C-alpha cells in the first residue's frame, strides 16, 4: 500500500493534498478533465503525485520533475509494448511484474525510481528486438 506523503522526500518540505487547479491552473485542469482530481504536492519544491480518480489515494510516490518525465517516457514505451502484443492492461502489468521480479502490488510505474524506469524501457526494447530477429530469420 502506498503511503500518504506528508513530508517531501526531496527537500523535507510540507506536502499537502491540493486540487488539480492549484497544480495546473483552473483553465488547464478543466481542459485536461482534471477539475475534480487531487494531487499531493510539496509546497516548497513542487514534487508531486496524483491520486486515483475521485479519491485521495496516491498513484505512487512523490516525484520531482525529472522523475515525472522519466515515468511518462516509461509509460509511453510500456503501454505501446503491451498494446502491440494484444495484451490487456492487466496482462501487461502481470508480465512486467514477472519480468522485473516484483509483486503485482509493486509493479506500478507510479512507484518506480529512475533505475526501475530505465530497466523496464530496456526490457521492452529487448523483447521488441528479439521479435524482429525472429521475423527476419
């Protein structure tokens, strides 16, 4: 279970539950369809994590901008990977958990650190390359 953050793991600042409008601005939150969503945000350095839709349950752990960008990149690679293979999202995450030797509870990109993100990206690329070699053989 993901802990609710109260102290920032980057700077030690106070973390508060805030509406998406405070993170993105009211117009952007509305445009993104997030006007009812919440985030845990450090009031000092802006590290943050979103919440599951309609709840105050964090999607993962606090991330600074660099880690948020890496997680987005990882999601793009991984989501296209499991979709290309005709897997469901659940099947994709079960595959990830098995390959990374994680419990299904811990196999979520929202809780990954930089090294775990890069490991999953490399794993997806390696699997794709294996399949390309089979096709050309």
